[in-house]
């Protein structure tokens, strides 16, 4: 009801993740991004987490190896009761797509064995190029994420429903904890990239990017802001009880011109929709922008959290 989801990983000069683990203002943290997708079965994805890694890669891949601060800090966030998801795609993944279902399912297996619960029969902490193909690497060491976020912004629908269903198969077979899938569609309906996946595979959270598209953004006002239409999309989807979050930019620079709303402007919007049974909370793009956007001595993220608890 009053959850705040924030994206972390692409912020300008961002602090390490633990800075956000220690704040009570967020409940879900999406770490972005796996921004390069496998081109075919067995191919490795690539990652980018801004300033957080040491620039070393798994040999012959675009997958970052030395993300010490992230794997040290994810347990701090989890111990603080936060859900930590690994986000796929993002705004810079302009050329990424999934060729076919086989590639999609291979990608899902890679994500599960590389970033899910550590299983030494499938994954190796001391991965070498020689082992590529038999074992999976562990970019975050033995640390596991709580699930995956699909921030798919380009190149259409192929494979994402199959990928989510494959991940769900792994989730169902696991015993140690609950895992989650979320998606960040743009606000026009149907979303070109995620519409098919949302209708055919189980999402727990949908945070719509109600910015950057004047036809339906929050800043475009009632009559254009299409929350109620997205409720219908959810109710017709594979998980009719998915939680719907209002996605907003956390500072004026965090989105295109004209899409930022001040806390005072967000308040009536939240008041209107908070009682909807699908309302899950607010998603903010992104953590560092919100942290640096100080208003009356509090961060933007704090203001949003306060409104949700009003
Ligand atoms: C330009 N792309 C973005 N701002 N992406 C997001 O806000 N993803 C949640």
C-alpha cells in the first residue's frame, strides 16, 4: 500500500548501495542494469552498475566481475527488510532484444544460477573462461537477489513471457525464500515491450513509468493520467492481483522536461488512488536523484514516503 520502490545503479556519482539500505524511505530497490542480453543460447549478458564496480569483466564477456560494494551491501539491504531486485534493460539498452524462446529461457537460467541462490553444483565462485558453458559465474558472489525487474524499453515483445515463466519455474522449485518479478512499462496501453509478458506471465509488481510520455504521464493531469486503464490491464493479466505502483521522476533532471511533480503536486494524486485495491505505492527513478533533491531539508524520497503514510 505504501511501498516505495527505487532504482539504483545509474545515478550520477552515486553513493554505495548501503547508503540507501540504511534509509527507511524505500522498501524495494531495483539494481540496474543487466543492459546487454544474450544474442543466442549459451551467450552471456552484459552488465553496467555505473561507478560501483572495478571495471573487470568475466573473460570474454560484458559481464562485470568486480562489483564488491554491491555484493557486500545487498545483505545489508536484505537485513534491513528491503526487497532487492536485479533490473534488466534500462534506458541505454536500445539494441537489446531476445531472438527466440530458447534464448529467453537460456537467459532466465543464466540469471537464476548467476544471481539467484548460490548452488555450487551449477555455479562457481572461481569462474574461468575454460568453464564457460558448463558452470555459471557469480557476479555478486554467494549473495542472491530477491528476484528480477524487467525494465524493457525497446525492441518489442519476443521472449519475455517465456523468460518470466522459466524464472517462475525456478522460483517454484526453490525452498529458501520467496522471489519476485516486476516490470516497468511505459504508460501507453498496450506497452509495446511488456504488454505480452504482463498478459501471459505472472508479475508481482508493475511500476508504470508515468513520465516522459505526455499522452498519459502523471504531470499531464487527470483525463490523461491512465491509472484506471492500467488497473484493467492488470485485472486481465496472468496475475490479476499484481500491485500497481505510480512511477515518477525523483528530480526535475531525472526525466524529460515537464514530467517532474513536486511533493505537493504528488500528494493529491496519491490520495486519489491509494484506496484502489491494486495500489502498491510509488516507484521513483531514481535513488541518487531523489537523495539529492532536498526540499525543506528532506529528500524527495522521504517526502513521498511521508505522503504515503499520511
Ligand atoms: C530513460 N529511461 C528511464 N528513465 N527508465 C526508467 O525510468 N526506468 C524505470
